[in-house]
C-alpha cells in the first residue's frame, strides 16, 4: 500500500516529466562500461567501537562538534547483507567502498583485527555472490587516530611504510576478489587549506596547530609517495600471481573552473588553479605522462611560486611516482569561477595559486547547480592535457535536504544530465570507463549532515535505520536495466511494476 501511494505521488509530481525526456540508454555506452554507486566506511558502517575497531581522526572530528556523529551512521556493519540485496535489486554493476584502516589494523600498525578482517571478507563475498564488482578505496580520510597522535599522520614520512603495510594486508586478504583498488581518496582536497588545518592536525580539533604554508605540501608529497609505494607493492607481489589481474589508481577531487571574467589575468588564474588542484595529481600509466604521476615532478608553476616549501622528489622517487597508476579516479561536484589574485596573502596552500575560487551560479556545499558541461569540460581537459588515461568517475551526485520529500526529482535531473555528459565525452574519445553515483544511501555527511546524497533515504532517528527508496532509486534502477525513457516509465506506471517484488518498503 505504501508503495502504491508512493508511486501515485511520483506520478502526480514528476515535475520534470517531458521536460527532460531521456534520449539515451546505458546501452549507448561501450561494452564493459560500469555503472555503480558508492559509500565510504566511516559514513556507512557505524559500530565504531565494536569488535576491536579503534578511533580514526574522523571519529574524533565528528565528536569535536556539538552536532551529530557517525557512531552508528547507517549501521552498515550490521546491515550489510540487507544493503547488498538492495544493490542487487537495483541492478548495480559495481560498488565503491572503503576499508576502515582502524577496524582492520586498530593501531594503524601491528596486529590485524580478525573480526575486522572477517567483516570485510564477508562484505566483499556478499557483493561478489550478487554479481556486484567491488571497487575498493584503501584510505578514505579515516586515518587511525593512533598514527595521528604518534607522529602527526600524513606529515611524517613514517606514514609511507605504515600505509604500505596496511595495503599489503588488504591485497593479501582481499586480492583474489577485488580487481580495482584506489589508494587514497581526494589527496588534493585533503591538503586544501581548510582540511589541512582540520584533517591533518590533532583530530581536527586544534586549528592553531600546524603550518599551512608547508604542511599541506609535505602531506601531499607523502601521500603521493605512499600511493606509489603501494602501487609498486601490488605490481611486484600480487598482480602477477593473483587470479585477478587487478588495477591500482588514485582518486582526486576535480573541480571544474571557469574564468571569472574574460580578462587574460582571469584566464591565467584559471589555468594556475587547474595546475594546482589537478596537475598535482593527474595520473597516467604506460605512456609518458604528466606532472608528478605523469612527469615525476610538480608542475613548473607550482615550483616557481611555492619554491623551497615544495618538497623535492629524489630521482628514484620521481621514477616510482611517475608510473604508478593504472587509472585515475575522479570525484566531481562543483564548478567554480576563478579570478586572478595578483596580491595574495603570503605563502600558504590556498593563496599559492594566486587565484580566488568564487562560487559559480548558486552553488554552495549543499546546493549543486546543474552544470553537466563542467564534467564534460573536465573529461575533455584530461583527455587533451594528460594523455587520456582510463578514468573512473568515483563520485558524482547531488545533495538534497535530508528531510525533504522522497520524490527527489532534482537528483534524477542531475543524474540524467551528468550521465549524458559522460556519454558525450566517451563519444568524443575520453577513456572514461565507469560512473559511480554518490551515494547509494543517505550517509553520515561530515561537513553538512543535514544534506545527503542517497538514492535510499535512511531514517537516522530510527534505531533500525530503516531504508526507503527515493524516486531516484527507481530511476537509476530503470536506467541500469537498459531502458531509455525512465522518467516516462516511472510516471506511466500505475502499479508497483518497476520494483514489484524487489524493494521491501
Ligand atoms: C559548541 O557549543 C559551545 C557551547 O555552547 C560553543 O561555544 C561552540 O562554539 C560550539 N561549537 C561548534 C563547532 O558549534
Ligand atoms: C592547540 O595547540 C597549541 C599549540 O600546540 C596548544 O598550546 C594548545 O593547548 C592546543 N589547544 C587545544 C584545545 O588542544
Ligand atoms: C612555517 O614554516 C615556514 C618554513 O619553514 C616558516 O618560515 C614559518 O615561520 C612557519 N610558520 C609557522 C606559523 O610556524
Ligand atoms: C540560480 O538560481 C536562479 C533562481 O532560481 C536560476 O534562475 C538560475 O538559473 C540559477 N543559476 C544556475 C547557474 O543554475
Ligand atoms: C572532441 O575531441 C576533439 C579532438 O580531441 C577536440 O578537438 C574537440 O574540441 C572535442 N570536442 C568537444 C566538444 O569537447
Ligand atoms: C540540521 O537540522 C536540525 C534539525 O532540523 C537543526 O536543528 C540544525 O540546526 C541543522 N543544522 C545545520 C548545520 O543547519
Ligand atoms: C523515523 O523514525 C522515527 C522513530 O522510529 C519515527 O518516529 C519517524 O516517524 C521516522 N521518520 C520518517 C520520516 O519515517
Ligand atoms: C528490465 O528490462 C526487461 C526487458 O528489457 C524487462 O522485461 C524487465 O521488466 C525490466 N525490469 C525492470 C525492473 O525494469
Ligand atoms: C522517449 O520519449 C520521447 C518523448 O516522449 C519519445 O519521443 C521517444 O520516442 C521515446 N524513445 C523511446 C526509445 O521510446
């Protein structure tokens, strides 16, 4: 009954119906193109103090505010079977997930927690038996607090060895089932000024600590080296011997930027910002490649501006970093204006770009405009400037107020137009191979908990954390099934046909 009423509501209120009739289907994508959805360990699992898991810096941060925290989140730790079933029913090809380092190795280094190990083995097994390909991110911001306390986390080179050892456990234990590995999530954004102060220091709680003119660069440098060291380990020790000949990549947060005015200064500022945010991390494998991961060094413009504060790669490191990625993971949300900032504040990561980042249109953290051309521009830019590497879009999606209607027409409109943008790019030669919508269900969103990205609504006031499909879940499922006019299909169905026996509401 509930479902019936739900569908009637959809039929009556599909504001976009007709306005954006779908003119493509997933069958227009090349064979093997993967459509998935995503979440991260911390935002989904909960059970933060259960079965031997120790705190991570994001737990500490969440507890430092006065609002909600991720202690229970979606309770995915206990509900993983139910959730995999929902993914299966939706028709996902793949799921992007991450491993909580402090669940697997509670103190960051040392003994493996067997209960944590079993949890991830079970989860991955559950996905595989439902035909869902796991794309695993090793580090999604949740550094073990123990390592932060011991040596400051990413600002110390010791992290490289510890991260590589953590990755070794993951490759050894899950490597037979997992083909796609991303080492580190959003390293460029982690280093960004705000997060540099919050993420890198003392559980985010002490913003006066740390040196924003040097430490973001050091942390980034260490992330690149940790990534490279891990990728080498995989190639040397695992790639050849495992059943699955897998791939290792890195994931970066990619704004798209447009000049604030058509002045030459603003054009140049835009290029500088792209160099800083993207050039730092863009990856390629075999062919000769760009910037650290492509050229084995930072872009010249960064060397010039940042000077001695920018760490140097030794010859060996440069070589190691350069050939370290099989693919590039992209996280894309906002588009920004970029304006020349000719007299910047002196010398920190944010001002070294000599550019100001200005919100585009009505965009903010919680209000993401529909600008699909930005994703197309980004993919074309990477194609033309970074040797057209294989790309997986590992996050893209639109937030809505958590308590708003289950009829999330705006999210459908967003997915429809951004997936169309990906199709345009692929048709024009981009090597993009997968699209992962963020997020499968409403998660604990650290920066702005009242705005969530889920295809499924999660009732965080309910001890059972009940999941309910939003209209976008029905739309994505219809799209994944190869249907062309899903919006119309949805508005036309007068019976609970689309999800009939599948989704228990
Ligand atoms: C938390 O509450 C305290 C006391 O009410 C207040 O001083 C502080 O600014 C709040 N912190 C945040 C992050 O809102
Ligand atoms: C923040 O760090 C400074 C310098 O290390 C220290 O003096 C201060 O006590 C710290 N404050 C808190 C609240 O931890
Ligand atoms: C940050 O490091 C730079 C370079 O070592 C140094 O000149 C500067 O004084 C430091 N700033 C602070 C606040 O410690
Ligand atoms: C910003 O909001 C206004 C008013 O809702 C709308 O007309 C305009 O198209 C929006 N801008 C963008 C870039 O979406
Ligand atoms: C398509 O690719 C060609 C060749 O790389 C390029 O010149 C052209 O600008 C691209 N078109 C679009 C719309 O990006
Ligand atoms: C989030 O929503 C709750 C409940 O409506 C409200 O009390 C809180 O102030 C909101 N938080 C923010 C950051 O807007
Ligand atoms: C969420 O769960 C609480 C507690 O079970 C319940 O009172 C509330 O009505 C639910 N909210 C929604 C939107 O379903
Ligand atoms: C998927 O498509 C097939 C035919 O292409 C159709 O028979 C089936 O009902 C569809 N399933 C859903 C859930 O839309
Ligand atoms: C999709 O809907 C549009 C608008 O109703 C229609 O013109 C088109 O023929 C439909 N395409 C398919 C494949 O059914």
